[in-house]
C-alpha cells in the first residue's frame, strides 16, 4: 500500500470550552494546534442529556390518530 502523507487529516491538541466556562484539552482535527473550540450546546445544557422538556407534539393529527387507533392496547 502506498504511503501518502496527505491521506490523513492533521490530528492535534485543542482546548474545548464548555458553556459553563469549564475547559479541557483533547485531540481533534478541528482548526490547528492550540486552537480553542467554544461550545454553544454541551451535555450540561442540552435537554437530551439533562432530561429537560419532553413533550409530544401533534403534527397534522398523527398523534391523535395513533392514540385513537390503539387506545385500549397499552393499558394494563
């Protein structure tokens, strides 16, 4: 197999700054050596990790149709 130095991206150390200001060093292909990546959303603020607002929205009556079709099936 041919060795090509341009085959792989540059993998280097960067600083990541979370939304609460905490920082950590990691390796990434983002930017260049020593760059800072400031996050807008991270596990401390995103509802997927914090268990935040979980609502089902009825778009076009799909949820209502589902509930009507299977109304007695899931009750114990």
